[in-house]
């Protein structure tokens, strides 16, 4: 039986990767309550049926409709991104919001990780499950439990979870799906089960829900860039190459804004 000191060490080490997602003091003060995702906050249309639809309708779904702008046509005032304000904790981060039942997330997983390796050293890349409702909580709990135990196991956990849900027919809302994914990722089952109940993991889940409520993200994958911009492949009409170019441009804009805020020498 591992000692509590050992557990605390694992928790502390694992949370380093996600520390930017938590407001200062949240782990010690426990300021995120279990009531963050209160009933009725998410409107009936937010969940968009049973699963996150990836790009959804987005701009790609408008092509060919009467009155819709065609590719290459000028769109006065159009911006292929949304703006948000998630605070200074996320100013130097890019977060991919994803879901295991989302086919676009699975399709882009390898490319997303490859692209993240090209980000400037000052920019941290994280992944975050889209906890938009109660049925997505098991996925979110499983992801953070695995990440806290071993952040390096997340690519294996993701690969297993995507396969279980989309190729093998396991339910995305079933906690057993993610217990199996963790085991396939090389995480000891007893360690995984115990970590599910840890306070730090619960707080990561609550903070995830809080971000989902504030951003109103309903399409995956979505990138949260520097806590300021939201983009989805639907914003580039499903053109993944253009999507990553747009992401690069917004990261550069963030860096430029940060330099403007620096005191002159």
C-alpha cells in the first residue's frame, strides 16, 4: 500500500501540467464548488444531442445555402475566431478542448500533438475534455486522474479511449470505459481508482466545467489560445492546414500583445 506521502507527491507532480488552468489558491482553498455545473445553466441546445458533433454546422455547414458566402468571397467584419477572457492564468497556454466520441478529435490527435511541439517555448500546450454536462463527467474524471498519475501516459490514454468509444462501441459516458483506457495505457487499476477520489482531481474537473460554461464551447476540437481566442476547424470550413495556420497567427498575436505590455527598457 502506497503511503499518503507518496500519493501527495504523485498529485503534486501531475498537477504541474495543469496548474495554469487553476486559479491561484484553488488547490488549497477548494474555491471551486461541486455546484459549478448547476442544473439549467446549460440550455437544451448546448449539448447538441448525444455527442459533441465536432465541427457541427460551423461555417462549413453554410456552404451552398441561399445567401451564404462562398469560399473566397469577401465577408465584411468576419473574424474566423471568437474572443473570450479567461484571465491571466492562461495567457501563455494553448488548450485543446476535445471529446472521445468526437471523430474529428480522433482524426486530428496525431497532427495536434505534432503541431503542439512547434509552439514557442513560452507557450504551454494542454488538452482538456469538454465537460459540457453530467454525461461527460466520467470522461473528464478519467482524463485528469490519468494525467495526475502520469502526464506522459495521456497520449496512450487518449489513443485507448478513442479506440474504445469509436471503434469498439464502448459508451463515452460509462466510467468503466476510462478505467479500461487507463489500464491499456499502463496505469495500475488500483492507483487509477484511488486517484478518481482525490480532491485535486475533483477540482480540475470543476474548473473544466467552469471554463466550458464561460466559453460556451459546443464544438470539438476547439483551441483556447492564450485564454483569449477560440477556434474550431469549422471556422476554416474544415481545412485543417488553414486551421493550424490560423492557430499560429493567433499565438503570434498573443506574443505581440505580451511584448506591448512589457515595460520599456
